[in-house]
C-alpha cells in the first residue's frame, strides 16, 4: 500500500514515510492509493477484542510494518491507560447507541489515535533510519493538544510543541495542557483562533528555510494533527469495532446497515467512518453534525465551501473551526482522485476563502447528511437526555444527538440503528454541561461542578480530572500568530 499526495500524484511514499512526514511536500495530505477491503467477516470480527480489531484494520493500511511491529504498537497503546477493557464501549440511551470514545488518558476521542501515534512514529523512524530528533508540531482546538502531549511526553527521540487559542478552549482543556509534565513538551497560547493556529503550523511545515535550520540543528518536523495518516487509520478501527459489538449483542443482523453521527470540526473523525464504509462496513448515512460554525453544513447543502464568515466561540470549542483540513481528502476522492483539480480548489480556498465543487462531485457526496445545532439546541439536548434517561453527555456529543433528531424529522428514517460518536467526557466541559442541566450550578467552581456531575450522573470522576485539581502550571508562554516560528526556535534553541 503506497500513499500519494492529494496535490501531486508523483509524490508517492510508504505508510511509515507518510506517518513521519505528516504533510506532503506540496502542502497536500497523504491518502492511500486505494481504500482496501476488510478481509475478515462479521462473525470473525465479533469474536475479536479491540486490540485484535485494530490489527485486522490497520494491517490493511500500514503494510510496511511487520506483524510484530504493528502488534507491539497496538499493545503499547490500548492498555490500562484506558479505564475499560472494551476501550470503546457502546451505551444505549433513548434509542441511539453512543460510542464512548473518551475512556483514555485525556478523556476525549483523540486518545484513540494519539495513544498509538507515538509508537507508530518511533517505529517508522527506525524503519527509515531517521537520525534527527522528531519535533511534533501541532495546533489544537482543545483536545488534540492534551492527547498528543500525553502520548509523546517522555518518548525518546521526540519533542512536542502545541499551539492553542488562548481564549478559545475550556478551562479544563487549558489546565490539562498547561500542567503537562515532560521535558520534551512545550505548550503555547496564541492571541488568535484555532484556524490561525492551524494556518501558522502549516506555514512552518511549508517553510524550506526553517526546515534547513532544523536539519542543521538535528531536528525535523512531523505532525500529530488529524492531517497525519497515522491519526486517521486508527480512527477507522472503532467504527468497525462498534459494528461488530452491535452484531455480537444481537442489536443488528449480519449486513444490516447502520447510520453513524459524528460531531465534526476538522473532518477527520467522520472521514474515518467514510473510509470504514468504503472498506465494506454496512454504513448507510454518514451524518455530519456542526455547531454554529456551520461551514460543513453549508458545504453539504450547497456544494460551496466558504470560510468567509464570523468565527463563533461556542460551548463545543473543539468544533470551532472554519477550515476543515481533512475535507481535502474527501474532495480529492470525489474529484476522481484528480490532484490538479483538487489543488485548484485548495488554492481558491487560500486566495478567496471559498470554492465550489461541480454538480457531479456533489452527487458523489450522497452518503453524507449535514446539519447543525445551535447553542440552545445543544443545551436542550443535554438537559432532555439527562431528564429522560439519567445519561449525561458533553456538548460536542450533544451537537451530534441534536442533529440526529433533525435527521430523523427531515428524512423519516427512525428505524435504522444509529451510532453516535461520543467524542468527549462531560467532565471536560463541566460548566457548559451543568449549566445546560440547571442554571443553579453557575455559582460553583469547575471542580465543584465535577463533583456534582459525578453525583447526579452516578459516575466516577475520571483520573484525568483528579490529576489536575492541584497540578502546577508548567507552561505559560503566550505569543502572537506571527511570532510562532520564533517561539519554536526559542524552545529548540536554534
């Protein structure tokens, strides 16, 4: 299996090289030359553990890793860092199946991929005789940062630098990042939003002179953002696993289609579901749920991607994104794997802030349904589900659940079994979650809210929250967007 750039078919690399590079030389994203088919039937998958399912899926994509190498990475990733042996359990509530992707070390779905990426990357470095130290450069809208920091902290041969919007993440998200231990970790708040942080990181990846400076000092950049194919491939696993659990427990029959609802910002999580569908998993509709930054809803509705709009800070900050980087992989595919045309569209996005796909391309998006939830609809969903079932979900999951209700109303499709990707623990967004349940909680501190959430939800406070109650602030660097490269130089002493 080889990987090509979405902007240049001539840039062709192995899986391990794609993981190391993160971003293609031309600024494109690496995609597999073809999406492989699952080679295990549902009866076999139903008897597999999460770790065995991970191997069954990932071996199809990471073909230059040996069986021993891949199994070692999987063992190291999906261990007791997760608070359940199932790794990604399903929870039924009010007729939908919530796929809980937040049982890892940082209580968000990013753990599912970022627990394994450091192991894939260091294995890939050995395979490719890399002598430089790898510098992970990442922008975060809240969750990727902490999950990447936790994954790479203390990993020999790596350093990690995370940029986040200083006033654009939740208090818990920020405290998780700025208390991160590890001499190889560096966290920087920027005066700007996530899109500006992400654009700044992409510019550094494309800066040839900076790359020369790094190389002379014994470093090279790689990425832990969802643009890295080493992030995308592990995310495919949990959709396959969820389907196999539904089959094993008799909720669905063999070959019975399901819907998948994903709260979506950078588009990587729902793209993984799209890849799973194209591997042969019986997924009917891919339901793309946006918050009030509804750039993806507008795109699926009109065929026009337009980031020229107000950037809105919402209670679901990990989705406060106007440039959905992973959408490029889907655009490349519906353009007939045409790198020249894809490049045209991406250049238009860069110069005009928008592009429009052809009617033929729009027809190829029929697997997708897009909608969005307002702030009030998100809060209503949290409160309504809690009052009806006692189950408490976070704000991002509530966006997905609210959009699923709209989907059922608009399409009449109430019978298809549906999996909702539950992307974060409610403990990560305690203030927004508890305010949605009852405004009386507004007077409490963040940690008092966590205690109260545990009480009314009858759940244990995650270790990730307990750890930061009294943790010292270790990172307090803040910079302007244009100062990001110099901040990197300072940290690396170059």
